[in-house]
C-alpha cells in the first residue's frame, strides 16, 4: 500500500480536470490534474501497457472539490462494471469512498458502453 504524505489542500479555485485511463479487461484508472495533457503523457511513460485516455470533465474548483469528484468517478466506474485500479495497477480500495462521493457518482453518466 502506498503511503501518502499529508499536506494542506489548496483552496485556490483553478481549472482542474478529471480523466480516465482505460485498459484492456475493463480496467480503469481515474485521475485529476490541472494540466491533464501533460499528466496523461507522464502516464504513458509510467504504464507498461497501452491505454486510452479520456478527459471526462473540467471545472473551476479547489483541490478538495476535485478530489471528491475524483472519488465519485471511481464509484461510477465501479457501478458501471469496470475494475478501478490505482497507480500501481492494483485494485483500488473502494471502501475508501465516502457516502457523499458514492451518491455523487450515482448521478454521473459513464462515457462508455458496458
């Protein structure tokens, strides 16, 4: 399990995007970035297998707002029958998704036919 260092979340409202990386076998990584094109290029160097990227939404929000939406998209992916993975390519622990993000995820529209 990756250990993340705690830091204060930015309250600055800037344009932030949620993106999906879809892999063979209905696996999906959900990420967020202020510069999604650059981040997706970095993932191409990181992941050993091919994937299809898709930016699903861009909005002006603070870091907490985009993190909540990122978790909501993970829940939407799960509800749509996809296997949500983390940066290491392992299954994402869906128990980490709080109830408010689950409710928000239920209202999102999955962009792929399942």
